[in-house]
């Protein structure tokens, strides 16, 4: 088994595929694909590393690896599964592959100091496949969550995940162009919006271009959606509410666009420049 994974990793590396949709390197990606194809637990490589692999299984793995290379689709689109904080989610080409660093902040309690007994209504804006909405509902059992997205097909994927985790009674799915069709008032707004700037979009590897462009492209400086969001957000936020916003590698563009905003930068595994927090009071009225 281990030899098959190592050979697959070499094949992926030699083909120059790009990672970042659940794995960061060729070995981890090969392990994911091999274990998934053979129906083995994804988190237990050590336990099966010496397992024998028969010729038919080798052929199945080879076909999957060639599909990954030829299509340049993220592995999650081939397996229809992605994981955030140990929680499995269904995904396909109708929604971007979930990978938000906000998931870490929900799991480790980083956001909790800004919350309290008043925190009852949560909005996950640009919900995609619904993963952050599900994680928020799991983190705070007493809250209700609205999960909104512009794309109806993305909401179809989100419905699968809400149902999969039995959260139909606490998560409401809404089609909305930004905040247009949501009302609140919300005590917490989570948003992983389209923020990739135009130059970044042009340079994206094929794996990222396989995802819905509307979920990624943020205009010339990456701030188009965010400008509108910050104008409209106060009207949807309750007193004492906070907005948790992911902006990826766009901190310089964010600070250039909003030089007077008092943002709290939250530490994630990628550093302190990927996710920020804004209180309602910090936002212009």
C-alpha cells in the first residue's frame, strides 16, 4: 500500500498538479485518493501501510490518478467529499471546495470572547456547500443559522450537507445576492467571500479555475464584494454583533481600501493576515 501511494505521489508531482483543496503536497493527495478508492479509512494510513494491493485495485487507483491529472479537477470533486475540522462534507462542481480558515476559529473558540448569551442568530454569507453554517451550528447548539448564497446550485449542495448532519431544524438556506435577501438582525456574521484580485485570478492553477468563478473573483483589487458588504452589514447586525471575514492573501488591498477601519486580525494556521473581525460599532453607519 505505501509503495503504491509513494508511486502515485511521484506521478502527481511529475505531472505538476496543484494542491490546496484539502492537501498541501503530492504524498497527502496520493494517500487520499488511494485510500478513498480502496474504501479504507482516510485517517489510518499507518494501520494499512503494509496491506497488499491486488492488480485490479492497482488498475483502479491508476485510473483515478490519471483522471486527477488529465482533468486538473481538485481531488474533492472526484471523491465528492471534503473535510473541515474532522467533519465530512459532500461537494461537487456546483460549489467551491470548502477550505475556509474560519472553520478553525469556530472549532478552537477564538471567536467566543465576542459572543455571549445574546448570540442567537448567525448568518453564514457566501455559504457555498454550507460547511461553515454546519460547523457554527455544531459549535453553538443554541443558535439558529441562516446560510445564504447567490448561486442556487451551491445551495443544492448545502442542502445535502445540512440534511446529512441532521440540522434542518436549525439552518435555513437562502438565495441572496450579498445581503439583499437576508434581514436579521444577526448577532454574528461569518463570510468567506469572493476576494481574489484580478491578477490573482489570471494566475490561478487549473484546479482553482475548475471552481465557480463567481465564488472566487473579487474584482481588480479583490474588494468589490467586500465594499458592498461593509456598507450594508450594519443594517443587518444587532447591537453588539460582530462580522468575521476571510480575505485570504488580500490584507494589503483590504487595508488600502478601508484605511480607517479598526479590524481585529485573528490568528489561524496560515498566520494573522487571513481572517479579521469587525464589531458593528467599528463599521461606518
